[in-house]
C-alpha cells in the first residue's frame, strides 16, 4: 500500500523469557520492515545474521530481507552513569553516513532515548529530510531526551532543530 514500515530490533534479553524465542518472532517482523533501527549485535541477535562490520551486517540483512532499505543505529560510549557520548549512523544500501557526536555530561534519564531517536528519524523522513538530515534530527532528539525525566520526550521540533544547527543551545533566550 506504499506505507513505509519501521522497526526497532534493539534486542533486550529479559523481554524474551515468556514462551517464544527471538528467532521465532523477529525475522517475520523484519520481513515486512523497510527501515530498521538496530546495530550489528541487534541484527545478529534478532535475525541470526552475522557481519564483520555495521555495513556488512546491513548488506547481509538487506540481501536476506528485500523489504529493508535503510538501517539506522546509535552508538553510545558510557563514560559514567551521568556522562555518555552519543552518535548515530545510517546505511542506505550504498554507504554508511555518520552523525556528529554529542558529549552528554549531566544525564537525567536514559529511558525513552531510543524511542526518541526513532521518532526523530520518522519525523525527518515525513518532513522531507534526507537520510543524513533525518539521522542528525533523530540523534539530536535522543540527546535532548536524556535531559527529560521518564519516557516521553517533551521537547519541540524547533528545539531539536536548534540542537542540530548548534543554535543557542543551553543559553537563556530573552
């Protein structure tokens, strides 16, 4: 019907303890997905596809699942519980594009940051952004979510756009 379907294959071991195995469920879901969010480890855990790199994993995923056209992923370097470095990447079937990296020094809450990342990607795509622009928007949305308690990202698109553009971030506007 021409609808783009996105799916997050971020593997959570503790969610697969209730009767079904990940390999019994996820390949069927990925089969109908166009945009996947997940890194190489998630791809392997959810589909059994092993790659030597992110691009290799994505190429193999796209070969196995013809519907998949793009794969987005975040990279988190955990320095401490309250300090992380965050970036992202996207594979479009030809190349890997990377986002800028953010150094978060006062994390309030990590819950919902992956959902904010994916929502940002979807927002970017629906608003005519390129894959790289959507990636940057998604990473910035996820980064800002680290400053919001609980699981809902209470920031505006304008605030995300300002972070992407490095415009007056963290400054009092009068």
